[in-house]
C-alpha cells in the first residue's frame, strides 16, 4: 500500500521529522526564509494527506476545498489565525498547533522587548555604533523604570501567565484582561482581573498577548491609545492585526504614549521604510517570539508528531478542532 503523502511548506531540520518519515512520503519546500509560492502549495494539496504549515501560509477555503485527501494541517505556531478552521472542521480536517512548548521562550522575548523599549537598549547600542558617544551625561539615554511599575497583560493564556511570572521578579503590580477569569494566576501570581478600559488606563506597560480573533482585531485603536497614560509603553507580541498601526503611529508621534515594542505587524514582513520602524521610540523586531533554536526544534518535532498521529488514526497532542476526531 502507498504511504500517505505529506508536504512541508518550509525547510525544517531533517532530524526533527524522523517519525514522519517512518509513516509518510515527505516532500519539503527547500527554502528556510522564502515561503512556498501559493500556486505550488495549491498544487501540493491536491494529493497531500497532511501539510505542515507556517503562520505565513494562508490555509483558506480555496485551498481546503481543493484538497480531497487532506486529513491534517499542522501549524508550526501556537496561533492559527492563518487557517480557516471552520471550513477545515466542516471537511473533517484536523488542525493542529504547537502550544505549551513555546510559552516560556515567547515570554522571555516579550519581557526582553519590554525591557529593551523601556531602557532604550537598541537606541543606546545604535548611539555607540554611530560614533555619537562623546561624554557620559546624567540623563544620557535615560529610560523608564520597570521594577515596581504596573504591567497590564491583555490575553492571560499560557504565554500571558509566563510573562506575569517574570513580572513578579520585578515586583510589578500585575493587571490582566482575558475572556475568562484565571483564578490560578490571581492566586499564584497576585494578578488582578480588570476590564480592558481600566487596564489600559492604569498600566505603565500594556502587553498584548491575545490571539487574533474577530473580537481582538483592531482592539488597539485611536480611542484605546488616547485612554493610555502619556508615559505608557505598549508591547505587542501577539499578532499585528490587533493594532491599528496608523493610530499607533499617531499616538507615538503626538505624545499620547511614550514608546512601543513590536514583534508583530499587520503586513509581515515589513521593510525598512515602514513608518513605525524609524521612530526613535519604537523597538521593532521580526516576529521572533518563539525563535530560540531549542524551542524551534521542539516545535518542529511536535508538528511532525501531530501529523504522524492523525495519519495513524491516533489523537494528536495538540488539536484545535477536536470535534473532527
Ligand atoms: C506563534 O507560535 O503563534 C508565534 O507567533 C510564533 O512566533
């Protein structure tokens, strides 16, 4: 009997795919930083039983309805807003992701971004590189304290809670807003639940880790930035579309908020000419939340096991639409 066919949309280390090679015929787009062209992906899914996808691949209705054998899509990310889950569910296609394994790594990066933005670390490094450091000065590159300030976390899932845990080390007051109350986080981390409005008004650091959904799309708009303190620092490590970038640009250039640290953008990748990138009060990085070598290896292994399990008729470790099993 022929082995099932699996297509991987980006070059991943071979050693992370061992279990997949045992059960399937596997083919992989050979480039690491260049996405597979849409036409090629549409061609591949005509025969694929499984695909291992990146968050930059659009797995929409057109693709899913032209994939007669497709049983599983394993996204190499915890987020799955690039996938039309409703259509996949109607078609009985399992959608898998990589939660848990990236929470600490993404929380490290998020907190690092907060620190880099508050203490002007990138701007300071550039200052030396540009040969501008001539003298020490009392307020030279002076930033904002982090310890004992108030952090407001929007999206208190696994990553949000891991960021809150880091904030306790800085003796910060922790506020959070989430679809549901997180009693364990309240008890263990001393986090206080509040409304979105209260959180953005009271926080010194507003950290967005909420998934992109119809409710969170455009959540950080002109009104929201106006409600923040003029000293507020906004950090986004979830998805670019939760922010109205024009409104953010306006808030940063008109003194409505102090600074922003951004790991994600509305239309990724962005170029050096993106309006937000050249602002001195913005630290912009290229969507690297979960990008440690260790974690990316574990994510690849998990995505690969998710496909193997579905193809073998077993329950995958991480499935978004369990009802299809
Ligand atoms: C995810 O897993 O959704 C992250 O955005 C990847 O860094």
